[in-house]
C-alpha cells in the first residue's frame, strides 16, 4: 500500500522529469541533421519522451487506483462508514409511458 502523499510526490517528480526532457538545452542536443529510419532524431526524441511520460502517468494512476481499492476493501470488511447512496431520481425525466 502507498503511504499518504506518495501519488502527489510521484506526480511532481513526473512533472519535473517532463520539464527536464523538454527543456531547450536538452532538446538542442537532439537538434542535429541525423535520421533514424528516415525520421529526424529530434522528432524521435520528442515522441519517445512524450510516450515515456504517458506510460509513467499510467503507472502512477494504476498504483493510486490499486491503493484506493485496497483501502476501500479493508473499509468494507470493517463495515460501512457512511449511509448507503440513495437511488437515482427520475423526477423531471420522461418515462416513455406516454
């Protein structure tokens, strides 16, 4: 289980990684006349960095979801902590009986 605040810290670290990956000094290293499989190296770097950030966001989100599910699962074993939710209201909606 994640400790409290870990998701926020990971998100902040991921944001800082994104700033670093797309900072002009690092981008200038890849801004050269070199091609990989016909694709400019800078474009390949941008799409690889973008893809890496998306994958890492997914990992962070999945870990946070798993952590919340574990906490909710233990709460369900201990018993309900709040009143059950009310059934959705159909007031103001057409019923189709008409």
